[in-house]
């Protein structure tokens, strides 16, 4: 997997493809390539391991043509290399592919027996062979090939024998079409299209499209026509610019006060001291019938779900928990009619989360989507949903969407709580706390220099523990995730109460601890944990509200106090800056952490 961009129209496709690939860099990749049709109808391909800029620098001056397809690859089969980079070509056919072909070995064996010769170690090259082997109209050839495939794909195909068109397809890996003035685009991500068009069409799983300069037609694998209505997108080009920041991660951390304002806008009801979430599609009687909430997500979305489950239990007094979506469907889960299931995904395309949503839907579960990307697959697959409105998040590491997701869960908890047993006074208190969040986040961001100083000190160690109790526990988990993603330092999170049940064996001068300590009923117990660490000469950095005794902490990062239920949202922000500045101190590529991709659309 990683990024696809394609163009058919009157202009030279190479600048369009390179621009699109550059916009897709944030998703993470290890190689890049282009295929275009030259003026004489010849198929021209350039691809290489490394960055899009490196590919662009190596292109001959006369490398022009159209239509064309481009790709950035994140290795799933075969190591990063020139040969394994996309596009892959067989005769007049070139393809770019995101996804995994699960029956690749079987298909490869059959193709080799029929005389095919492979030039890469990828599963993707199989598609080029199958399509070329069909030796028929491109549309029919693609459909024929895909009926033999088991697995996921986002696919774009170019055939030198039919120079007026492209064929694209999707199954489990996103593909969208961009509609221009007598020109058409296709991409795996909206960012590749925003410079050229605001009108897009999202393909559904099992759908294929033939794309020509003057329009498109969509159909199923069995050649049944489908009808698609274009949608107008909200994103603008400026959302994908760093605006003077050294990294997108830094920019997006600093956007959080405005992001939280957008999340809250129009959603707080002063009359009844509650939250209004129109996308829930659930009246009060239905909401009172909910007996359990199950939240599903991956990575930071999962940790935001842990925080959300805690908020729902505290405010609404409904049993709630979060689970990694990647594990959910494999344990044959019991799906209950009175449970509200929540699928969380920044991109709305995370394959593991989508698969969990589809399993729930198949079993009759009620599923709410909490996603950032309007029109995304998960958003369309759910019964109802709440959009984050955080704006595009370019850095691979999630920051503003984590905070936006946590804020949405606070709104959901307030809404459910006021329908159940949360008092008017408590509703008013939580509403006031939510309104205070943007200014308080800005106060935390104003402490960046101080946090950066602590980060530089901690970056000298090989790893560290993150600990917290109850409200601090999800914050600790997300903090450890952030640090390991961008700094590559080993980081583990434990409930502070669990430290003495094993992990304390590792504590010493060489392993510091970051402790998340809000001012709540567990302060004294948390201070006892710090005493245990200090007794073993472990370095301690505290993120909290009140500075502990100097004997218990080497560093203290003070966070403004909000309502106890909402404090975890604020406590997460300094840990984002801590991870960012540790990575900068170590000289890492902050926006493109090694081995990671922004939107994980394979298992």
C-alpha cells in the first residue's frame, strides 16, 4: 500500500502526478514511480526507491505524456527497491496497487505455469499479468482479473492500446475520483486532488470505474452499472501547507485550540446544559435503552476510545469499554442489541476498524462512527456518526485528531449523561469545562520552551515508563505511543498501581518515568508510586496540576486545572510536545516516522 494518483485529460500528466505524489508523502512510503503514455503511444515508466523529490530529479526533460498513473509504496511484499516499486508493467499494461492479494502464491504459480516471468517480489505485479493475459477491452480485462483475486485493492490501470482512458477499482483500500473541466483525476487520498478540484466521487468496495477526460462510468465486477453522485469537499490547499512550522506535527499540535472550538461549535445546549449531536440519529427513548457502550479503534484512536469509555462511565453511568478493533472480529464477539458500538478512525479508512464495523453491521449491531474525513468508507458504513471537523491531519502521528476525538467523546458522554442521571448542575459544570478547553490548551502550548527542555533531557535515555491511575492511565498510554512513534525510544505505559507487580524490576537510574498525576482523589496514591521509583534512583518527570515534593520529581510540567472528568484531555497535550521535541533532538524525520503509514488500509 500507500498512495495512488492518476490523471486523464489534455495537459501533461507528469506535473500533476508529481504534485499528487508529493501531497501523499505524509502517508509514509519507501519508493515512488510514474507511468505515462508518450505522444507516440509508448508506455513510459520511471520508478525508484526513495523520495518523490529524488524521482522527480531523475526524470528526463522529455519525460512527458498522458494519461498517467503514479504511486508511493509502503512495503508489504518484498523489500524496498527499484524493482519492487510501482508501477508494474506487462506489455502495454501498467498498474499501481494498494492492498494485499491473499491468494498471491496460488495466482503466481498458475501464471508461471502459463509462461509469465516476474520482475519483482511483490504481490501487486500479479495484477498486471492477469490484466495483460486477458487480452481484451481494458474494462473487461480488469473485471476478469479482479474476479480471480482474494484480498484488498485500490487499483489504477493504464493500457497503451486504449490511450483515452484509465480503469480504477477498490476493495478495502480507498479510491476516489476527482471531476475537473474536461479532465478527470483519481487518487487514494483527498490531499492529492485539492489543488485541482472540489468535486469528488468515492468508490465503494467491489466497484470499478472507467475514467475518461469527459467523464466516468462505474460498475460492479459482474458488469452491473452503478450510480454515483459527486460530493463537494470542504478541504482547501492551505490545510496541506506547513505555514512556517518546521513540521506538520508541530503545526497540528498548535492548531488544537481552534480545532476544539470547531468540535464544540453548535454542539453545546445552554438551555438544558447538554450536548447536541445531530449525527447520532437517536432520540432520548432510544438513548435510555443503551445498556453498554463498546468503542473500537486502532492506535491513537483506540487510546482515545479508552479515554472516551471512562468519560461515558463517569458521566452517563453506562458500562463502557474500548477494544483494539484489529482483534475484535477474530474472537467471534457477542453482539448485543442494547449496546452502542462506536468505530473510531481519523481517516475513516482504517481497514481493521472498517472490518469490525462490517462484522457488527452483519450481526445487527448499532454502530456509531467517530471519524474526521467526510464521506469516508467507515462514515458511510455506520448507522450514524459524528464528524470531528479537525481538518486534514498531515503528519503520520496523530495529535489534533486525538484531542478532537476525546472532545467528541466528552460531548457524547454529556449527552448520554443528561438523558440518564447527570444533574443539571453537573451538566452546567461540564459544559463550562468544555468551553474552557481551547484557552487552556493554548496555555499549555505557551509552555513549549519549558517542555522542550525536559524532552531534550529525556531523549538522552534509551527508553522510559509512562504511568498513571484511572483518569491518567489512557493519557499515559497515548503518551508512550507518541514517544515511540516519532523518537524511536522504547516506551511502555503501565497503570501506576501495577508498577510494583513486575515492571518495578526495571526501574533505576537508566530508566526514567513520566507520571501523569491530575489533582483528584488519587493524588496521594500516585505520590506513593513516585516514592517507590525515587527509592530506586529512577528519574521522574511529572505532568499534572500541583508540583510534588522536590524529593519525588526531577521535572514538573504544570497543566491548567479543568473539571476532573475533562482533565485527561489537557494532560495529553504536553505529552505530544514532549514526544515532538524528543524526536527533533534526536534528528528524526518527525512527520514520516519509519515503518509507519498514516492510513493503514491493510491487515
